[in-house]
């Protein structure tokens, strides 16, 4: 005799409704991920100006704010080429300092926006080689490299990039997100078995997170 299915509580129903909504959003991200990455440069400049002001003396902060402010103005005016030159200048003038790393990330985003993917990938990799600590900007540069590979339909390379990040920074809050993007790329490559394995890894490794519940729900949809 088939066992009666346990009746869901109101809380569980709300959680499942949220997961369904989250998966719909994830579906949108899967389709538009590359485009979403391309609009990050101007927002990043604004955040960096505020952050750098807190980290430097008043005189140093003013110099840095002025430099990044010029990049911001150029972006608002649609002068992407000028913004690139200004960001390159900051990267050169502050080499070895956080400002140079921030400018390098901006360069990667601007190159990406222009469709100059090899140059964008070089910029992201330059940041990772010199400044990466696994934090937000490090993950941003990693996802930038992966997105450049996606543009060339090198899904295997993108998967490897994301998985490498999650292997290196297992305790990072971005590690399960990297695995989600790796599973997304596996789907784009048509490798559903790889996609399922990555989702199972999320469910097992990050069992107490919303990523795990979303991964389990997606696994049910895959029926794998």
C-alpha cells in the first residue's frame, strides 16, 4: 500500500513558492548572464569611490576619487574609449596597490562591454594573478574570465574556471554560486550528467543553505 504523502506546512509551502520564484529568476540569469555582467562597470566605480575614501588619507583619497571620478564621467557621457584610457592610467599609476586592482576590474568590464573578450579576459586574469584573495572582486574577476570563455562557447573552460574557484575557496559565500554557474554552463554544453553532479555537490556541501534547496529542486526537475 502506497504511503500517504506528508502534508506540507504553510511554512514549507511558502519556502517552495520562494524556491520556484528563485529558479525562475535563475532561469533569467542563465539566459542573460553575459549581458548582466556588461553593465557592472559604472556601478563598480561608484562603490569603489566610497570604499577608497574610507581607506586613504584625505589627500590620497581626493586624488583617487578624482581619478575614478573622471572614469565615471566618461562612462556617463558614453565615452567608453576615454574611460578605458583613464582606467589604464590608474592601473599604471597605482600599480601594486588596491586602486590598480580596482581599475583592472573596471577595464575588464569595459572591454567586455565592447565585445573585446580576449582583452577583457586578460584584464580579469591580471587581477587574479596580482590581487586575488577570493573576495567579492576576486569572484567577479573569476566570473568575468568564465563569461569571456562562454562568449567563445568554451563551456568546458568556463566550468573549469568556476569549479576551480569553489575548490580553492570552499568556505567563501561565492563558492556555491560558482558551482551553480558551473552547472548552468554544463546545461549549455548539453552535459546533463555533469550538471546533475554539480547540483548534487551543492546539495551535499552546502546543505544548510538556500543554494542546496534550490539545487535539490532543480535536480527533481532534471529527474536525474
